[in-house]
C-alpha cells in the first residue's frame, strides 16, 4: 500500500513541479512520477536532515515533507533543463 501512495503523491508532486517549471507539455504522466519520486529522494537525503522531519519516502505524509519533495522535484527539473537547453528557464 505504501508504494501506491508513493507513486500517487510522487506523480502529483512531479506534475506540480512541471507546472512551476513550465515543462508540463513536454513530459507525460510517467516522467511526472519519476521526477516526483527522484526529487523526493534527493530532497529526503539532502534537505530533510538539515531542517528535521521525515521524508515522504518513509511513508509519513505531512505538509513539510510534501513541500520539501516539491522543492527537490523543482531543483531536479531545473538541472534537467540546464543539460537539455543550456538554461534553467
């Protein structure tokens, strides 16, 4: 059950991050899920120890963990855009 919740929440986070970075038309639902989950993993390892709390990948869903995961997904999309286009946009 936890993996299903992670996929759904990761997909929503990836979708919102793609809307923020204006890349929604270029990626589908699978890439949204991947970006959301990988961004959540990156944020869980880097940002969460600095501010405390638990990452979304631990199964606990809170406002703090969702916002940290969203920041991680936006940063991941910015890095992908830098390699793809040469600009963050």
